[in-house]
C-alpha cells in the first residue's frame, strides 16, 4: 500500500494520486513521509521544494510558497497559497 497524496492551492488541485514517498520542506527543517508515518501537522517553508516519488521511482518537484501539510492514516494533504512545478 502506498500513500495517498493531495496537493492543493486555493485555485486548483495540483496533484492527486498514490506515491511511495513525499519529502516536505517543513519550517523547522525538511522531513520525509513514508507509509505508516505518525500523524503530524506542520507548517511549510516559504519558499520550499516538495518532492514526490511514485512506485516507478519517478520524481516530481513543486516549488511551494509556504502552507501546511497534514499526515493521517497514510493520507498526505499539502495546502499551499501558491505553487509551481520545478524543472529537473
């Protein structure tokens, strides 16, 4: 079983799907969320990079303009006021 991830801004849903890991730019330092991670709610660094890895090992990065992340029961929700996909 993987993680279910949603990345949202006030304007639209940026990403929704199953992923293996999520690296989050927490305001107190970056951390990685894997399956069965403890429940957490944290603020995000502005700016910061969110890194997503899917089951095939494909990585996607988004530049966040702050926000919050919530992890609960293998579901991860990232809410940010602004976001843009990064190259590389």
